[in-house]
């Protein structure tokens, strides 16, 4: 059995027009007009196909194929329709549309399911407000303290929820019982070059790295930029800049399986003729396992303290969000491997260095994920591109994996 690749492509092209940019990408940040339009489009397509449609209190949107047993668990398939600002067409969207196409194919074939099948579009995977918001709410990982200082800012968080007709209190009622979930499967572009370099068609994800973000504030003293001697300045920019360079060296030398990024610096007071009194530095770091994750955090903070001390500065650290490393289910990995073999496509195993909704689901049910190649490794950019044959391969592997789980579930029931 194969998916209808023409239908999948038509849906992909139609969705890509929503929030389309002149550079060839899409701009669909969470709860923006384009994002809400994309979700309305998904609902219309689902209902036109005769599927049930559900929206929970975290704003997760789902096309659902119900089985005869109302008490049966649900196999989730999906990803997200939101994008980073001026992002690409494939990130997230191909996962939702592949999941949707699996439902349509199974419906076309008249297959009777032993569990409910659901194609889900999770809210705010990209972190415009709070990364993985919808999947963390659904799995119960989301805590009220996580929303005190959300990554996108408290004011933007609350206004975004209001724009979508959601409430902060309502988010917590979106949680589902783990026993109601048979599993979760996701297709995503790789966002890197490893599949291409290995000449592989499919990447079977073994784990998803932990991600921690924080603001480091280097605090010095404002002085006249012309009359204050260079050796008497408490220049906050020196500590921030020195830390940025040293953090890169530290990670490349001592943490080769990890990454660190300084994404922004805000200077106070931020004038040509005033020595900076403070610099807020946006820091993010990622690691594949719990032990390395904690060691990296301690090492980076110690490095920041050392660089602040070197320039006579003080330092404050404010942590804004954390996603723990998530190993994915070995049995689901095997199901994906068998699906790839049955379709005669080459698959390799690899870890994900980007965060995905699968890491939330992995904490409460068997979860698995596959990657399809990204041309040039580009992502979060209008340059993002995946060959259409690779998109079809991913959707067909997802279909075969879902059917394998159907057969396994039926054999257990017998």
C-alpha cells in the first residue's frame, strides 16, 4: 500500500501559499494571521474528507479517524504548522501533511482500525511563545512555573493565547492520560547534511537532545566613552564578547557532541559615547544525554563567571526554558526500520540535534521519529528544500509503520 503522492503534493503546495514570502519560504509564527489561516485550512480539508476534527484547550488541531471501540487508545501522527519568522516550507508542515495523508489512505482502503488514528498539528513547536507548548500541554509536562518567564516573553505569551481564544488556565486541561495513547510517530526534515553525506533516504531518530536557554547579564559601569581611560573601564561588552568566543572553544574542545549558541546581545544604555553598563546575552545549549547536559550547563556558567571576573564585572543568569534529552522508543525504531526495508529505502540511525514534539510524547508513550533529507542542510530559512521523492518516501514509511503497529496491536488483542 502506498500514499497518494499527487494528493500529498497538492496539499503541500496549497499550504505553502499560506504565509508565503517573496524569498520562497513561509512566515507563520504561532497565532499570527497566517498561522491561524493555515490551521483553518487544515480543518477545512479534514472535514471535507469526512474526518472528525478536534481542537483541545492548548489549541492543538487534529484530524481524527475513530475506530469502533470508543475506549480504544489513540495512535498519534503529526508535527506542527507554525514556522520560525521567515522560515521554510517543509519544517513541520510535511510532518502534519504526511500524517494527514496516512489517514486519508487508510480511509480510502477501508481498513478497520483497532485504535483511533489522529493526525495532529501541535501548537507552538517553534517557541514563538513557549517551545513545544502544545505537546507539553497534551502530555502533562507543562507546569505553571514554566509560564512565569516564557521564552517569548510573558506579555506576548498572554496576548498570543487571547488571539487564539485560549487561556493560560485552560492549557493544563489539555493533558491526556498516558493509557489513552498507543504511541506517536513523526516525519520531519533532517535540517542537516548527515543523510545526504551517508547517501541515505531515511534517518531513524534514536534520541532528541536536551535544550536549555537562558539570559546571561554582564554588569559593569556606565562611563564617558571619551574621557574614561581604557584600563579604568568596567565595560560589560568585554565580558559578553569574551564569553561568546570562549564558549565556542569550550564546546568544540570538551563537548564534541554538543552545541552552544549566542543569539542576541542587548546593550545598556546602548549609545555610541557611553561605556556599556550592562549586556544581556541570549544563550542556548544542547546535549544528547542527561549527564552531559548538566555538565555542559555547569561548565558554561563557570566560564561566564570567569570572564566576568576577568573584566571586573558581575554576572546574573536567568534560565528561561529547558527541554530534557529524550531517548526514543527502541521498538518504534525497529518498526520504522522494517517499514523502510519493506519499501527498499536506505535507513540509518542518528540522533536529533533539533527539538521536536516527539521528545514530549516520548515521556508518556512509545514515540518514534524519522528524518528525510534536507538539500544543503538548510532549515529555518527560505532556502529550506527537500526533494519531492524524499517527501513521498517519508510519508510511505510513516504509512507502513502505522500499518505495522495496527497488525501488532491486532495480534496482541488476539
